[in-house]
C-alpha cells in the first residue's frame, strides 16, 4: 500500500554513491558554453603547473599531466562540489618528495613504485575516513593553521627552485642552509638561464594586468619556450625539460620493485596518513570557499571518499597523489564554470595535448618551471 512517498529513481540511488552521475545525466545544455570555456581555461593552467609540480615531486614532466586526467573524472563522479578542480598541488608534491626520496635511496623505479603506493594508501585512508564520518577533521585544521603550513611549504619550494633560476644545482636541506648555499653560488650564475627566468617572471607579473582571458602561466611558458626554440638557447646551456612522450598513460600500478616495499611499509603508511589529512584539509578549504561564494552545500564525508577515489585513479594511471587545486578552481569560477562538466572537459583537453601536442613541450626551459612554481 503506497504511503504517498515517491520511490527514488535509479539515478537518485546511484547518486547516493556517485553524486556526479545524476547531475551529469540531467545536464542543461545551456551551461555547455560556460563549462567549455572554463574547462579549456583550467587545462591551460593545468598544463604548465602540472609539468612544474611533477618536477617538484621528483617525476618526469609528463607524469604531472597524467595526474591531471583521470583524477578529474573520478572527482566529477564522486565529489559533491560542482566547482572543485583536483590535480597536482604544491604542498602535496612537496610532501611526496619529502616522504619518498629517503625511502627510494636514489632508485628511480623504486621511487615510482613507492609514489604510486603512497597515492593508493592515501586514497584508501580517505575512503575509510569517509565511512567513519571523519570529515569534521577539516574543522580542527583551521584556516590560519593551514595557511601557516602552506606558507612554510611555499618558502621551502621557492628556495628549492631558486637554483633553477640561476642555472646551478643546490644540495643543502633546510631553509637557512639552502639560502646560504644559494648566496654563496651566485658567482656561478648561468646568465642566459637567468635571463630566461627574468623573462618568465616578467610575463607572470605583467600579463594579468593586461588581460585575464589567457592564464599567465601558459603565456609565460609559451614565451619562454619560443625564446629557447628560436634563439637556440638549448644549445647554449639553457636546460629544458626535453622530449615528452606522446600518448595516454598505461593503466596499472608499477610493480617491478614491490619486493623492496616491505621493509619501508610502516614509513609509507605513516606518510600516506599524513598526506591524506593535509590533502583533504587543503581541498576542503578551497571547496568550502567557492561553495560559500556561490551559495551551495558540500558533504565533507563524501568529499573524503571522492578525494580518495581521485588519488587511487591517479596511481593507476601512472600519476601521483593529488589534492584540490585552488588556482585551477579559481580559474574555473572566474571563466564562468557552472557545473562539474568543466573539470571533465579540462581532463579531455589535457588528454588531447598528450596525444597530439607534446612536441613543443620539449623547448620549455627548466628555469621557466622554477619561476612558475615560485609565483604559484
């Protein structure tokens, strides 16, 4: 006997697990032009910062692009924010490098295996936290605490990239030792590299004052890459990222070094737990900010699960641990993105670049990546 309550449709039942499915199924075509513009703009930012953040975390540049595709699709299905863009993040990449480098001992294959497992474990912790309804943990890491942490990360990243701007290597750890090392090596500056860095910084500072239709990061990378290509600076000592392999990432975890994981598993799990908490807290700061601005609600427990799914898909597509991306989310909002389809379209645009446009990336100078990271 009916009690007058409508039975949930199949889409609504699926939506309890994957909130994005019913929203995408009921998509309003009138939003498409806004989401398309936002998606292309997000991709334009994701390309340079993805490459830069990959190098920060100790990976080949293309790995940052791999981490900018499937995680976006996973979040679009499982997230509750209609605007949050996920992908490589400065704080997350710095934590990855700090956690994995000592465990890998200089073995690049082991580094890849450990980073993939780190992303998987962080994702599992996030999903478990969702089931335990631990989303409220984000409330205990207040904005001042998180901003203070991110500022510390920013100072460390800036000093770590400074050597790339001047064209010399740095090896010291810690803020003060590295600062003293940079000052002591200024006499070794490679002036062509430094000129490219100054050109990139100038574009990053001036371009936003002229127009915001194209992201300054992308314009700066194009200008720096063009300078290298047309002036032959790569033959004059200016380091570039080199050839970027074309094509989409193979699916699956790197397993060649699994036998060596056992001894470091406790350290890896501890790092994954910390990474999950920091990644989630940073993502929620961004998601909540834009939800409040545009007057909609998010479910923090489901967000935990969505971030977990995004991290696991990143690992299985040759990427690394990711988080919410504040600059790309802001770009989506500023260019009129209305729904989660903007993230899907951004992922598609990055995939197209990997398939057809990787050749120009080889001319991007390492100094320009350092400048982009410092500005970010």
